[in-house]
């Protein structure tokens, strides 16, 4: 679970390409919370500097490592960790343990907004509740990964409606005729 947590923690406000460049090196250097605790904040910050926000992230990771020998395994407990919100908590448990939890980032919000015709204020507990109801009990990890990829590749800011399988069912497409 630690490896997934680190990835999701780094992906907050950081492009996946940037995380991919640092992630393997980080895990080699810090394979456990204990190794983060032993290395200290300055060392962690140097390793993750290419990600940006390195001081904030290093401080949070070091504090988490100091306060916990292992990561908590509930959404509420994860969200109580420094700089961990619903996305990181849910993504960690869904992807590490295949738990039936919604994983909602800005791309997924856009997909739901377009398909369902919703216009939720930010942040909205409604969007998380609706998203939770849409996650199938079988293969929630696969569902969430597919939805994240769909939002990044097809239903992106400038949507590719002409190649989208969901266009016939999409409120955004039916109202805008977007291509």
C-alpha cells in the first residue's frame, strides 16, 4: 500500500510524467516509512525536488513517517494524515486493495459533468456520493483506472467526441455537438 500511497501523494497537482521520472528513484531510496523517518526532511526534499512543492511534501511525508509505523487502512484515517485529501485516500485504498471507492480527480469530474449534465460546485459531497454509487462492486480498481484514462485521453479539456463510445449517451455532446 505504501508504494501506491506515495504515487498518489506525488500525483497531487503534478503531471504524471514528472512523477514517473522521480518515483522509482524515490522508492529505491525510501522503500518504507521508516526509511523516510531515518533520512529526514531535507534529504527527502532533495530527492523529490523535480516534482515541485518539495519542502511541503517532504515535511508532510516526514511527519507521517514519524507519527506512523504503517499507513492507516481506512479512508477517514488516511484523510487525517497531513496533506492527504479524499482523492489520495480513496485512490490509495482502491488501487492498493481493490476497494470499492470512487477516485475523483479533475478529469473524472469533467467526465461525470459532461455525461450526466451535472454542474456541481467545488468541492461537492454530491459528486463523491454519485461517483461512489457508480463504482461497480466487481473490479473497482479497473473501473477507476479506466475512468481516469478516459478523462485524460478522450474526454479531455478539448474533448475527442468523434472517437468517444459514449457520445450517443452524453449530454455534453448532445447539447454542443462538439467534435
